[in-house]
């Protein structure tokens, strides 16, 4: 029987594993961590008395790979969000509030409705976005569109730093264009914000593990891959910390590990070498009634405030500048922003937890984008998956899931006689 080893149980590995299992391939999914999910993990925090996620991972209704994955594992109903593309914003410098409301269809008539677009902008300013859609691979955002004025300050900069997890001006214009092409350029129907509820694990991880179990897959956690045993046409065995597993001629391997881990196993692999941090703060406090699910912040420490049913959270992308800050002072700053946005009392500050991912994603610059490898390797039985591979998107949940599908398809094709 065809057998596929998927090494890495983050979302890319889970995506590959469920696609392989759906195709009737015997799957073994292994991960060095004691739990699946990778950077999309959830755990019970006794300080907060809540189950929280390591980060607030926003997806959009136009993320086709996300919804195909959730349909396959029976979890399509585990995302929440508004019925239309509606984004609340607040400028922290002067308190201005507005709501961005693209219309559903691809013809952007919303640009001609002042109450739907960014305050202080004219419809003609948005034509600059078309330049991102046709940008070349070497261009930065700053080399492609104007990086000043109300459209930049009140929409594009906070949106792009979040989408790319990279300072917006230095980010890849091609990757920025890819995000816009799959969301706003398709109309509001593709830009409705969605968040996993109640946790990432509940939506993306636990149903996938249940699917794999139902399809006879083996899931082996707490199991580190030490080496790939080389042969003439690719690896002949997988050397795990708990023993070696030989590979038959029809067996395939999908490496769905972080870029740095894949490079350790595959010397000479060209992959991104620069990574950026994301910082999330969780406050054990229910939001006030009627609070918007998410609010974008302009000129704030955070880019987003998430008003979840049992907690309020913030997200700051490209957050290296905050990693060495005093955590108590940082929490107070973030809570003051929440208080202003949601009109809540500043004191007392609720119990809180700050979670920093120092290497959350690769730096989405043109130089790092050019280092991303394809799913196919020089070995006919070995394939790569991960949001750092060449998906054409920044490091997102959508990209991770797409990469798993691509690797699974190659593995299925390679295993046929």
C-alpha cells in the first residue's frame, strides 16, 4: 500500500496529511512537539482561566484553501465574523472613527460613497492599488505606490504590515498585490473577516486529527526527525529520535517543518533566512455588548483589537521593537488602547497574557520571497510544505494550507507505479 510520511503537524502538515488520507494513502504524521498545530496552537492558561490561542489569526471569506480544508474536515461552521465586509477603524492620534465597507460585487462602487471609504480620501487615490496587482518580484511597496497621505496612513500601512508581517514600505509589492487580488479586488464577498471560534485548535487542528484517525492515519507527536538517510534517488529511511523507519520505493515524504528546520535536514536548501515577530496580548475580560469583532488601529501600538466572546486580544505585527519592552508597561499601553477603542474603564486592568512569536513568519521582502523553494525537490520521493515555500502569498494560513495541498498532490503522483 502507498505510504506517505508527513513530518510537521502545523497547518501545512495537517493540510497535506488530510489530502493524502482522503486520496486513500496510508499516512503517518509526526511532529517533535507534544501537540499538533505548530504556530496555530491553543492551550489553557491558568492565569487567565481561559483557553487562548498563541495568536489572533484572521482569515477572509475569499480564502479558498481555508474553506476547502474546513469542508474536508467537517469544520466549516467553526469560524465567526460579520455578514458583510465591514472593518471598524480608529485613529489613535485624534480619535477619528470610521467603518470601511466594500460592496459585495467586483465593481467597486463603494469608493464613490464617502461613508464607506477611508476619511479624507478621494476615489482616484485607490487606483494606486492596481499597481500592486502588476508589480514585479523585485519591487518593494514603497517603489510601487505612494506611501504618504490618508489612504496610506489610515488603510494601506496598517493593512499591509499585518498581511506581510513586515514593515510595509519594505515589503514585497508582489506579495501585497497577491493579498489584494484575492480579497478586495474580488469585492467585499471575498473580504469578509473570519476568526476561529472558540479557538484555533477547535477549528483547524482537532477536526483534522479526528479526520486522520477516522481514515486510519497514525499520528505520532513528541517525535523529532534527526536525519534523512540518503540514497541514490532520495531518502531511504527517516531517522527519528525514537528509531529509524525505512522507506519503500513507493513511499513518499512531505517535510512540513519551519524553514530553518528543513535547512538543517537538507543542506544546500535555499529558503528564507530572515523572520519577523508577532506579538499578541490577551486580556481576561468580556467585551462590552455590541463591540465589533475586530477594530483596526491607526498610529497605535497594536494593529488590531479583537473583541472575542470571553476575552479581548490585540495583535502587533513586525513587532521586534516590542520584544524587549517591560511586559507590565507594554500591557498597560495595550490596555489603554483597548479602553479607548471599546470605551471601557482604564482601571482596573484585567488579568493578561502577552505572547510573542519571535520567528512568526519569514520577512516578506522581495529578497526573502526570492529564496522560497518550490514544493518539488531534487529527490523524487521528497516534497516540501509550509507557508515559507513558494505559494505566491505571504506567510498566511491560506498559504500554509495551499502548500500542503500542493505537496500532497505531488506525493500522490509520485507514489503511482
